[in-house]
């Protein structure tokens, strides 16, 4: 049954919608946590340490964090795989372009495809920068996330990469949230305006919240 569902377009769209919502919930929590950087190094580093001790003593050190990481990796893989396969299926079903383009549809599709690629590349860079420290500028300090973030956003390329990725994220959420609602049956003609409003607000808040961190470093508020 699982294979039958996965092989269908409806099944892939459902997987894409559910995995997208899982990542959206994580992004909301992640953004709120990031904004703690405005309360100083002590507060932010304490928050980062708390993430590793969530659930103690029932859960061992970092177990909860690793569970979250595994769920997110599965969500990202499921989301990307279903998106790629649906895209390939659309191309095979429609090898030639429409004589008349549906207004706004091609723009939304291009935004989602290229936005997904940009975000995928950003995730790799972000992990290598602030998790492993492989490409981190200024010397990565384990256990000092506040200073590591300041180091990253003290470089012009760190700001450019991050801000471009967050703008792509905002566009992705704007279209993706509404599409997920339609796929999961929450959309209707009467709810369409409300869902689009929620999608726009979520996209704006998340983009502004994430961009506020590099802006804080650039302006010297966070230093």
C-alpha cells in the first residue's frame, strides 16, 4: 500500500506537503531561538547548550537534538525527492510548452524549483559553517555559537549567502504553504484568501526574523 501511494502523484504531493510543514514548524522554532542573540552572548550560548540537554535525565545528552536532526534529514530528503520526481513526471507528461501560459503559474514554478536548489546548497554551507566549522571564517569555536555567528556575519560573503537564501526561503514558504493546504484538503474557495494571507505573513515574519541576525551584526547591535 505504501508503494502504491508513493507511486501516485497524489501520494508524492502529500509527502511533499507533510514534510514541508514539518520543516516549517522547525523554522519557526529556529527563528525564535536565533533572535535570542539580541539578549547577549551568555543568553544565546546558554540556549545553544539547552538544546543539547532537552529531555534530561530521561534522554541522554544530545539524544533529543539528534532525533530532531534525523527527522529533519528525512523530511528534507522526502521533500526534495518528491519534488524532483513530480517535476520529471510533469515534463514527461508535457514535453512541449503550452501555447498560452497560465498567468503567474510559470513564475511560481520557477521560484519553487530554483528556490529549492538555492536552499539545498545553503543548508550544506550553513552546516559546514556553523555546525562542523569546516568553512567557518575566523576560527571556529566549539561551544561558542554567539561568537561563531558574529564571525560569519562579519564577512560580506557570509551576509550575501545568508540573506539571498532567506529571501528564497520566504518565496518558497509563500507558495509552498498555500500549495500544502490545497494538497491536504484544507483549501477551499472561501478559505483561499485567508490561506494566502497566512502564507504571506509567515513568509514575511520568517524572512525578517532570520535576516535580523546578520543585520544585527552588520549594524553593530550584535557584536
